[in-house]
C-alpha cells in the first residue's frame, strides 16, 4: 500500500515538474517576418485588394440606386 | 449616405480586422504556430453563413405567412450569399486543415457535417431551378428552406459536439477559450464576424434590389404590351 502511494506521488511530482517545461517549449512563429518589417507589405497588399473590392461594391450600389431612381422605386 | 452607415461600418471593421489580424498579438500554440490567425478569416465565414441562412429562413416563414414576390427575392438571395460564404468557409478550412491536421479532407466530424448541410442548401437551389411556375417555386422552396435550416443547425452546432472532432469546442476538444486565454483574439475575431455579416447583407441587398428592378421592368413591359 505504501509503495503504491509512493509511486503515485512520484508520478504526480514528475507531471508537476514536466508541466512548466511543456508550457515554455518555444513555439515557432513568423517572428523573422515581423522583425524585417515585411509583414507590413503583406498588410498593405491585403488592404489594397480589400479597398478595391469595397470600392467596386460601392460603385455597383450606386448603379443599382440610379436604376431604382429611374424606375421611380421608392426603395 | 445616411442609409449607408452600416455598409461603412462593415468596411471599417474589415479593414481593422485585416490590419489587426496580422499585426496584433496572437497566442503561441504548438502545431498551429502562425496559422492561428486563420481563425480571424475562416470562422467568420461560417458565422456569416449562419446569420444569412437565419435571415433567409425568417423571410421564408414571412413569405408563407403572406406570399409576396418581394419576400421570395429576400429568401433566395440571402440564401445564395450565405451559401457563397459557406463555400469560402469550406475552402479556407480545407487549406488550413492541410497544414495543421495533415490533409485537406480529414474526415473530421464537423467538416463532414458542414459539407452535408451545404449540400442540403444546394438542393434548395436545385429545387428552385426545377420549377417553372413562379408562385409554386416560391412556396415549395420556402417550405424546403425551413427544412434545410432545421437540418443545418443540429448538423453544425449540435452533432459535432457529441462526437470527437478536431475543431476546438467540439467533442473531446477544449473550448474556443484555448485560443484566447488572454482574450486577445476576441478583439479581432468579433469585429471580423460583425464585418463579414454586414458585407454579406450588403451583397444580398444589392442582389435583392437588382431582382426588384428586373421585376419592375417586366411589369412595365407587360403594361406596354397590353
């Protein structure tokens, strides 16, 4: 009985010791890209595409509005 | 411009999301690594789809209560934009799965069931396409729309939670909180959901207005001929 308890405690201890090590394992991220500042290029490109698409949507919206006005639609 | 504030809000939110999503802090997680940021772009697709399908089913019920051509346009166009967002969610999910789970189609339970619910909605469009009579098409498809919605909710939100899924918050997996122990991801994720919902509604509204104009033109032509 005593042996089982001791074994159990030993396992528990080893878990407790291992946990912080697990938590602190270095996780690879795109740190280099951030350090170089190249990430801003990616952000700028994505923003250009988005702004282009939204402008397109707005122009489409305006065209539909013009047609509605022409037909005398209230909505 | 005063009626367009929600469109501008959607645009501003999404511009913020694409800046913040790439530049703000994200937790360091093994296996996911930097791809954790895909959460900002993949999950809002499904949220957007769900909301648009919800709007669609509400319109379907309203149509059945009081049939008007206008309500039928609302129902079908909302469902179309919702389905488009769902397909984007599926494709982005497959790309993400390829690099984190090991293959694009992993047989993950949520992946399978969301594919099934998309197919259920595809059948909605097939049903509409196979009926010639406008009124009959609107009525039958409104009824089917309710069934499709009733199938989608358990398929995506309930069943995957009962089985083992690799999606966070499902099966044996811990909840969404695993991604944002310090809540930092919520700062980008919730605006992303809001933004995509607003943009989805905007696109749907354009399609609805286009259908209404088309309808009006047909009416005017009829009047001229008679």
